[in-house]
C-alpha cells in the first residue's frame, strides 16, 4: 500500500501520454482527409470543365 500513490501517478502519466498520442494521430488523420477532399474537389471541377468543354450532355 505504501507504493500506491507512485504507481497510480505512473499509470496516470502513461495513460495521459497515450491519449495525447492518440489525439495527435487523429488530428493527423483529419488533416490527411481534408487534403484528400480538397484534391478530389479540384479533380471534380477539372473533370466537369472537360465534360462541359467537350459538349457532352450529362
């Protein structure tokens, strides 16, 4: 029982570091999806313009 506080503090520190890493990972994933979304929007715009310029009716 004497070492309960240090053990608790160590586990809390480990948990805190783990959650911080997970938050960072999820933020990175969100940013990746935002970049992909932006690229797909650009591609969509370009393809719509090509279709319009070619005279194809959708």
